[in-house]
């Protein structure tokens, strides 16, 4: 995969993730959204998040991360080195 294709793939994945998050937030009721915001504010302040807030946030479209394969890691490394990360 060349640099242009890799950049396009990254852009496409970021755009898809943004659409998923937007759809998730729009699906929440006002009360659920407020719980989520309160929970995030508490986490930012270093305070415990309520169970209700955790429940709302845990149902979001948060994808699990997977380990990169060796060829994928090598491709990322080449891309980063080529762009003076």
C-alpha cells in the first residue's frame, strides 16, 4: 500500500468513526446525554464516575483495538519514518 492509499484509508476510517460517534450521541435521550457528560466531567476532574454514566458510555460505538500484524506494523513504521514523524 503506498502512502496516498494509506492516507486515504486513515481518512476513511476516521470519517467512519466520526459518523458512528455522531449517530450514537444523537441516539441518546437528553437524560442519557447528561449522565454521559457528568461522567466525563468527573473523570476529567479525577473523581469517580457514576455507574449510570459508565453504563451509558460503555454502550457507545467504541471499537476494540487489535494488535497490528507484523506486515501492518512495518507499513506504519515505513509511513512514519517517511514523513519525519
